[in-house]
C-alpha cells in the first residue's frame, strides 16, 4: 500500500489545523453557514437533512487493517456506531457533531487518511477496480496509476475550482469492474500490438439527470504520457465548461455539444502546448510507486484444495457463498472473497464499528491485512488461501456478513435517500430492505442468478441506477414518493443506459413490480441466459405487458 511521504504528512496536518480554526469561527458565530459552506465542502463536510455528514476518502478503495480499525473507532466515538460505504469507494459518517470534525480529521491523519477533495468542484477520489493487483485477467495493477493521478490532482492549482465536480476511474483489466464509462474520464488499460501497456481514454461519462456513457477519445495512450494528456483534457474543460448553469456544467454536456471529434482536436492542440517531458512519467517514477503495491509474500500452494472441495460438498450454504462471493485469484491456491454489507433486510453499505474491527482482524488472520472497498458498497479480502475460506465464512456468519448474494438481486446498491440526504425526493433504504427481504430465499436467489438492482433517491443517481439491469429512481409526485423503473442498464465493459419501462409505482407497489419483472425473466429466459441477456433478446414489451396488465 502507498505510504505518505513527508509532503503528505505536512500537507494533511496543515489542512487539519486550518479547518480547526474555520470550525471554531463557525461555532462562535463569526462565520455564517453561507460563509462556512465553501470551506467545509473543501474538507468533505456536507450539511444533510438532520446533521452534518463527513465523507472520508479511501483512494482507489484500498485500506489497511489499522486504517479500518480507525474508521471503526471514529464510528463508535463520534457517530452512531456505524459508517456507510459509498459507490465512490469512500466512507460517510452521517451524525458527527460539527465541533468534533477537527478531532476526527486529526485522528484520520494519524493513519494517513483525510477527507480532502471528497466534495466540491474538483477532481474527486480516484476510483479503481476493487480486484486490482489480484485479478486473474489483469494487464497491470491500476492502483499505481490511480495513486499517481491522486498525487497530481490534489490541490492542483488549475483544477481546484472546475466548472463542476470531476470523476476519474481506472481499470487494468479487460473486464471493467470500475464503471469507467460512467465517469468524466475513464482509463482502461490494454496492450498494443507490440505488447506495450497503455490506456483507452474515455471522456464525458456521467449519470444524474442526463445519463451519458463516456466516448473513446483515444484508443491507445502510452502510460508515460498519461498525466500530460489528462492535463490537456482538464485544461480544455476548465476553459470551455459552462459555469452559468449547474445542470449543464459537467464535461459530458460539453462533449455532447462539441462532439468527440472536435473535442479530440482541442485536446490534441492543448496537449501540444505542454512542453515536452514536463509531465512525462519516467519509468523510474512508475516503478517507485508500483513498489508500494508489490505482491505480498504468497506461499507456494497447489491451486486445487481437497479441503475446500470437501467443505463445499458438505455444506450447501457455504457452497452457495463460494459460488457468488469468491472470485478467481491470479496466485494459485488463493482466492478473492467478497464480504456483503447487504444481509437480507439490511441497509446497503452500512457496517458497524464492531463489524469493521472484526473484519480488520480477519484480514490479518487470513490475509495480509488489506481490505478493499468496491463501488458496489461491499468489502473485499483480496488474498485468502483457499483452505481458509470455510473458516472465514464461519467467522463472517457470526458477524451477520456471510450473505451469499454478491452479484445477486439482494446485492442492492442504494444511496442514503430521503432518510438523510436533503437532495433526495424519496427514501431508498426502506425500499431496498423490502426488496431484499422479498428475495431472501437462498434457493430462489440462486435460481435468478446474476442481476444488478440499484436504487437512487433522486435524479443525481448516486446509486448508479441508470447502469443497473434493474434501476429504481425515487421521484416526488405532489408530496408522495413514487419509484420509476428502468431496465437494461449495464455497468461493465459492455456498458448501457437503462430505459424507463413505464409509469412509476408507489412505495407499496415497487417490491411487487420487481418481483413481476423477475418472474417474466424466469418464464422467458433460455438455458444459461442471465437477466440482461434475456432482456436484450426479448426487449421491454413482455415486461410492460405484465407490469401494467390491469391498467
């Protein structure tokens, strides 16, 4: 893992001291809320419906066990005993007292963490494939490049006050597990005909009220030219992005207005103005950063495990968990284990202080003390020996975190919605809980198979509902909460925006509507088809006919 250098330590300490003074001025009344707002947003502090919310950065979703213990301590000491993991691989605390925030930031700094650039019109937390460094299909570890981008973008003098917030995602594998086409800039690594690593550069993605998939700006960019090319894109956006209309300020709107070909010409012209070599990434620097992400000391093991096979044969519940929550590792004898934060009827993304501490212990007991946060709001232990999977699963059962539902219908991505967020139109959490409970039967969930279901409480689409196989959007109709359904979204390398299926459902109808959609799929699917494949084959009409049969 990356470790702070002297500059990092000094910078974060100075920011904590600075913000402490700003909070003191706000508490004393010297600063009004309007005056305080831009200052708190620079430090990841939002004002929600009932309290302040602090968003803490987890760069590219990678945590050490001692950092997770600190997050647990903060939840217990300064919040209501839990934290909420988000789709940007961050953690949010929903109930901190304003006067305690400087203490929280100081404690985060002790373990090399902060909340800088988790809000505001700047380059936000850089996200990456949560299986980075361990995935069997990986070209190269994207965390090296995500860390380089993090360092380059932190308090970048040109890009601290962009027209709108700006999001970058990096993946090092052909299987896109970072939703790269849903970002302002998506970088997908591959090799050219000569075997050299480089990036497909995609621009102009985003969700919200105008969902758009990023378009390819450049098919292949050599890795040493990554920063200079990103700089050119950001400069063009900073110059031409709209600042007169918040709804038209994102890069995606500029790309749609200009066209990707015209944008490419502008970026190439700007790129040519950057002096040769000033932002190149020399191989020595790439190797220096990559050394922080060197593989741990794996034990030489056979890839087959009779102990694992025996446990799978003996316990159907464990077999189901392995089927859904365990993924192939590049190292023989090891596996990647997803820990679901979505027990049936639970709140997606929430983890208690006790659960976080226990997972930190398990990461050390069965792995190398590392934990990943996925954009699906789950936790991942990246380096588990196959012979330890059964013991790990048993320990997770005690924590209430052994749900065998990764990638299944109850693995719901949900924003906090109207229970917390002052931007929301409707509640997300209770709807997610009802749907999850509806599909709590393990055998039925396995029969349904892989499917994504995401719920957003407003058009800002923090839960990525546009790119879910089944998307649910909360809307307000004359003071009543309704839920609009989209079908056909995809978030991987074959990304697609879902289509609205018809009129919205009220809060008591929506779970029935989801069940009807699933029933149509089960009736219509051909052998081996996943939900999205059936939908793409038969289209929306059979679903509409069943959903609105009585209208």
